[in-house]
């Protein structure tokens, strides 16, 4: 019997099988992250500060992954010329709009990184190291040179270095996979867990609750934007980039697992510092 399915329909089904295979392969790592011991140990504002001081580097390099995708998939030079797939351009530009110019609680345009930094200030968390990194980058230092000059945990350095190893491949499908399965696709569940624990904690004094208002807003914005719309767009972007190329899909499976392992190691570093300071 001759199939009535069109070639695009057959491709879509094949891509969905690959996406499900990635999800199956990374599910044990996702569960390690969602049930990580670090969540149970964020029980005070001081513990939260440690979390923020590590995690802010991930928030920053998330933006670098995003902008590298925009560089690879759209024309960001003058004179402008059409580049790549129009649907992929639309997907990445929509995500950039939401991440780089979202709204704060007063309706002002802010990147999610800037929202996070303001939340750190309200919590009186130390943001000097991430600020120093940005200053070094403004002085045209390479990312690795800048990281080597900052006194931060090895887990942070390795996490950021992995991201930039992927960025430097200039292979859009690899960058998109790390962006999606290592970050975007994970963030909704991860932030929901932290937010729920913070709201339910009886150990949080009223003044501390007020100091984390912006942080709660940041988490809620991520849940709102990334929990459905951005995650769906990111998956669609991977399908467009990997197409029917088995090698690219195998790359996607392998690199997604490495990305989640690096996130676990970042969480391990946070947990270690919290325990050392308790």
C-alpha cells in the first residue's frame, strides 16, 4: 500500500522520533538536577546568596549562547542580506526579544541578566565577580583569560568554558541543542522547584521575603516565557537545524548529555560552598 503521507510529514515524524530519543537519553540527568540536594540546602537568605553568586554566570552565558545563535542564523552585518531559513530567523529573533528586552515589574525594558543582577542587589548578594568578568571582556580579554583572572569555583569556570567551546564550533545545531536541552528546556522545571521551596519555607523572615521579590519575579517570568512558548520554539529550531541529517541528530544526543552533566557539576559546586559556609 502506498503511503499517503507527504515528504514533509514523513520528515516531521522522523524528527519527532529524534527529539523523543534525546528526551529519553537525558531524562536520568534531568531527574538528577530536579532532585539535586542543593534545593534542600537553600534554607536561608545566606544560602540563597551563594546560589545566586554561582548561578549568575549561567544566566550570563545563556545570553551568550542566545546571541551566538542569532549571529549564526540571521544577518547581523551591514549591508544586510537574507540569511538562512526565514522560520528559524523568526524563532531566534522572538526568543532574543523576550530574553534581551523583557519587562521588569514596572514595565521597563530589561534583559533577564539585568533583572537577575537587580535581584542580587536586593538580596545583598555579591555580584562583584560577574561584574569584573564583564569589565575584563569590555577590555577585549578572551573569556578564558577573563575567567582565569577571577577567583571563582572551578565548577563555574568549567560550566562557562563548555558553553564557549560549543559557541566556538560555530555549528548552529550544537549551540541550539545546548541552549535548549541544557538550559531553555530545563529552566522551567528547575525554577519551579526553587520557587516552590522558597515560598513554602517557614524559615524565611518577612524582611528576607521582601528582598527576594525581584528574584521571585525573575523566576516567574522564566516560567511564563520559557515553560511553554520559548521551549516549543527552541525545539522547532532544532528540528529545522538538524533536518534529516543523522550525524547532526547524533551530535544533539551526545552534546545534550554533556550540557546537563555540566549543570549538575555547577549545582555540586553550589552545594559544596553552602555546606562549607554552614
